[in-house]
């Protein structure tokens, strides 16, 4: 699949924002000492708001007609994209109420209710984003429960690293539960991603034989059904050399997981900020690979022997 940069930014930035606000709410409402300072909460909340909003806006840039983006809300019963759009918008009033209550130093049922709804809607929206891809049976690499697992794990991981960085900068507390949580989620994210790589590498999926129904002999394509490139070739025929994919996988694992893990062991605010930046950069490569390594079944009719 052709990786659209706007979609890479959307999924990574909004996923990190959803993970950040979710972990912040859980830590705040559970009484975690590092998350009782209103300055830390507002800083993390505003960062989350900016990342979610920036991600959602960038998602419209790959549309041929961005002004028709409102139509995404019209198919809630059948479309994961529509569900994502609806829940993403529903999140905003509760998030603003929650952050407004913190700013006014309010306590009580209103803060608790708004915070819980914010965290729940953030995770539901992130799940809907992942299901846009996991529901596509025409792409074996996406049509798996590993897709939502990875989206949620990586969203929480990036959110945890960002939260630790914000807390260290604003709150000044460099050690504690937040760093330990970030370390644990980095390990979890790495494990989930490695499992996904092993799963998509297994010899499975459709072949040109199963696509044509001729399963008793070797089938090969004699001629392609077109004389020039089309939308299908450009979007679904994106090909990357295998050795380049291996190098990018290693780069991604290092930048998104190994470097942040090592930096999170430090007691320096500057290094925690670098860890957060490294995580986001690595996840952009991870999301590029997510698209570039996906193979649509239509490729069988354009020369591929297996998808």
C-alpha cells in the first residue's frame, strides 16, 4: 500500500494524544502523587489536545475533496471510519470540561465523570481507528486482531513517554511511577510489534491459484490488463525492496523502542524529552512500514504470485 504522509502523521500523533490523555486521567483520578499538580495536568492535557487535533486535521489532507470530510459521519452503523469520526468529536466536550475543571481547581463528581468519559472515548476512538484497517479482509497483513492490539499498545506507549517527559519538565520529579510505567509500556509495545512482524511473515494468504480457482496446477499471469499505470497500480502496487524493509525495521525498533528505553533510565528532563521525540519519530517509521508491507489482494491480478 502507498503510505500517505498525512495518514502517518494522523495515526501516530492522534494515537499518542489519546494515549497521553488516557494515562493522565487514570493517574490523576487514582491519586498518583506525580499527577496532582494542576500545572502538569494542564500542560499534558493541552499537549494531548494539540496532538489529537493536529492529527485529525492532517487526516483530511489525503482526501481528493477535503470539504466533503463531513460525510465521514454519515455511516455510523456500518463504517469504522464513521465511528472513529463520531467518537473523536464526542471526545472534545468532555476533554474540555475536564481540563477546564482542573484549570479552575475544581474537585468532585464533575471532574471524575468528565475524566472517565474522556479516557473511555479516547480509547474507543483509537480502537475505531485501528479497526478501519483490521476490518479489511482484502489485506491479510491488516485483517488481524494484532492490528488493534498494536495500535492501542503503541498509543499508550507513546502517551506514557510523553507524560513522563511533561511531568519531568513541569513538575520536576524525575523518578517514580510514570517512568516505570513508560518503561513497561515500551517493552510491551516492542513485544507486540515483533509478534506482528513474525505473523505477517508466515507463508499464508491468497495466491494467484486460489484467486482464479485453479488449485491443481501452476498458474501464471500472461499479460497485465492495462497499458499504463492507474489508481490501483499507484496505491496498491507500491513495492519496496526486501533489504530496505529489513533495514527500516531495525531502524524503527532502535529509534522507537531501544533508544527511548535507555533514555527513560536516566534522571534528566532533557533526555526524557529526547526519548519522547525519538518515540514519535520511530513510530512514524513503524506506521510507514505498516502501509508499505501491506499487500492488497488486487496485486494478484497485476503480477504477484502471493499476497
